[in-house]
C-alpha cells in the first residue's frame, strides 16, 4: 500500500485516500501510524487452533469495535 503514502512527507496521501475510500474509512486509515522504514507484510489473526477463518476475523473485528 505504499502508493497511499506521500513520499515527500512520509505520511498518508490524504488526497488519494479521499479519492479511493469512503470518508469514515479515510478517518480510520489516517489513525494508522506510517512507518516508511518498515516493509509491508501479510498478517492475519488466527483462532485457538492456529487457523484463519471468517469466524476468527469476525471475532477480531468485534473485539476492536468493543474497545473503541
């Protein structure tokens, strides 16, 4: 997703975010810290058996909503 980061400032490209995402999503994305010195990586949250599923992703989403 490095194309969403302004290379001159090292922060989110707000104009591109606004063109690409809904306003409420832009606000959430902008709260994510940008670390240009780190490489992107794939990651997911798994269940107690170490497996990814829609159910495990849903649980992560629900926990995140409850923590807000």
